[in-house]
C-alpha cells in the first residue's frame, strides 16, 4: 500500500495550525475589520474521562493480542445496541480488528468524512466558490443600470462571521462595497436572486420533523448567508415605552412585528418566532436595566433572506433598486459587475469537520456533485451518484456499502459499513489531497470536538478522527499512530441507546491502539 511522503505526525502539526473558528452567530459582535479570516472560539465540550482501563504495552504484542484487547473493551460494558468496528494497518496492510464490518450503520456526523473526500477529489483543496453580482441591462455614465441586478450563488457556505469579520451583515456589506466600487449607483429594475446552482429542495430527506427550527438543521440553498440564521436583537427603551427590535443581518426579505414593552427592573420575558418565511413576531416585556438581548431564529426562505440582506447593504451605500426582489436565473447576456470568492476548500472542510457544521456539509456535498466545471445542478441525487462512483471505482467499496441521502449525516436514512469507512480512510491517506483531509480532523486531547477526550493517554496529540453523535449513534473514524510508528486507520460505529458507555468504550480503544506495538 503506497504511503504519502509526509508522516502522520507531520500531519498532526498541519492539523494544529488549520483554520480556527469564529464565535457562533448569536453572540458575534461587530468587528472593525471585514477581512475574510476566522475569529477564535473557545471550546465548550464537557470533559469526559474514560471509565474503562486503558491498556499500556511494555513488550511487543502481535495483531491477535491487540484484537483480543479491543474485543474485550468493546464487549465489556455497552448494552442495548450494536457495534461495528474495523482497524487496519496502513503501514503493513493487514486487518487488526473486525466486528460486523459489512453491516450497515447509521453514521451520524462521521458521514462528513465521505463528503470531505468526494469534495477534495472532485474539486481539489484550493477550489474556491464565487458569489457574483451581474446586470442584464446597460449602465449609463451616471452608474445607472437600466435593467435588473442579479446576485448569483455558487454554493459558498462561508458567508458568515466565521470567515468574514464584522458581524452577520459583513458579507453582504462587502459585496455591496464591491458593487459600489464598480460604479453602480442605481438599478431601475428588480434584484434577482439566482440560486439555481442547487436543486430547490432545502431540507434533505431523512431529517426528522423535530429538527425544524434548530440551528444545526437550518435549510440551505446555493445562495445562503450566516448559515441561514437571523439574529433578533432586543434593546430596552424608557420605562413604559417600546423596546427596539432589529434583525442581524438587516434584510429586506423579512419583516418584524414588534410589541415588546419596556418595564422597570432587569427582568426579561420575550418571545421571538417566525410565523412565515418572511415575517417575525417579537412580543413580551424587557426590563430597562436588562441590556440588549439577542436570539437566534432559523430562516425559512434562504434565497430571499440573502438577497434582502444584499439589498439592505446596497441601500446603506446609497444604491437604490427600483423594483422588487424576486427569484430567477441569470440570462446568458448578463454582464459581471463584481465577485466575492470564498476561502479555499481546504479551509472550509477543516472548519466543517472540526466543528461538525451540518450547513457546510450539505452545501459542500452538493458543490462536489457540480464538479469543477459547475455545469451540473447540485442535488441529493447528483451528489449521491458522484459519491457512489467514487467509492466503487476509486476507493474499492462494494456497491451498496454506503447509502447517502445527505452530506452531513443528520439524516436517519444514511448507512455506512465499517469496511467502507476504513476503505475510504485508506484511500484518503494516500490521495494527492491527503494533507488537507488529515488536517481537517480534530486531534484527541487537543482540538475542537476531541479537545477533552483521551487526554493524558497515548492517543493525545496522536489520534485524529471525526466524531459522530446523536441520541442513538456514537461513532469515531480516523487515524492513530501506534508506538512502533505503524499508521492505523479505524472506524467505530455504535447504534443503540447506551451512548454514554459507547463513548467511554471508544475513549478506551483509542489509547489502546496508540499504545500498541509489535516487532
């Protein structure tokens, strides 16, 4: 099996310096700078100490001994569920542990590994996405467009404070500034929102109804902003008067009905809810000493929401639109006015995997389906087709080993066998884009979702892998280097109700692999 020229420990160093993440949108404060770079975010994961003993080896032990030790850990405590697991040596090519390797399991967010691989394979680590502004009419010497202005989405998930400093409005403020710099002063026609790069469906098959309204399950489109989350800010006024309510980003695609009254004291009893795609109602009372309060709401119509934010940003620059906002497609005769590129794909997948962001995964999965030529509509069907061809023809997985209905793993219909996952990891390890793939993964005991797991064990700073967690799924798939330098690829998938013990089991198996060695 061919190994890449760089070592796995070198890849940990790459992972350690991969892009950091910004504050979540609900708590993001406006920044002076609007450069495309991520702000920092502190980890909030609760520390978990493995309850099972971690085996430490003082003498070489063979593959059979490791298999026995992993089997003992796997079967020692977890109940009410099923385990699938596979461990192989990428250095020697042999299988070190196998349990239910061809049984399909719900993968949860370990599905993002497949999304990462197909995107890097088809697009490359340096690929960028472009949000474009075009016009379909002539522009006169005064900068007036006699026709329509078009904002066209390319499936860029990064239009948010995670990559554009300055708050939720910053991406559209930047685009409006670019439009103004192009000399545009007025548009006589409509503002057309073109999201035709993706299919019209904005919620994948297999997402449960109880996910609705949750930020982790916000709808998406090829034209999206702030991960399709709007912030409702409420500021008290004088006692007896109305509070001030504003949306961040400001958007002409939504209206707000505000009945919040200011009362004495510091108590807050407010409700904010979206009653339709374009209407928000905010009611209740807020104390005069309460200070500003901010709440997240999931957007119902991402396309109009984003176009509305762009229109508001244009108006703030003094650029007026004579007509309405409407959804449509770019005409072949349209002329480019301005364009805003995304960060490279390598940075996007690093953030996606390290923070397990479903919004990024869904958009990048569909972006991968479109390919570098961008001449295919990104949909669940085209993305699954591209993924299946990649898995069977290049990775070597059996047909049907993976069922993919979304790119994030949130769908309860997704299925992956442990063997297919390990085959993918093996392929990714020797692919031209191996460094970007490895660098996207959290590192045990050190970063993001694994920061507080497997600390002070041989896995710390060594094992790097993607987590998968729901109420009925615990998973971890990735790489670890054994004591003798062998690089191991592993996939652990548990489906059942005993997820706390399942997590402890994984947190014992990781250090056991890291501490193992053989002649």
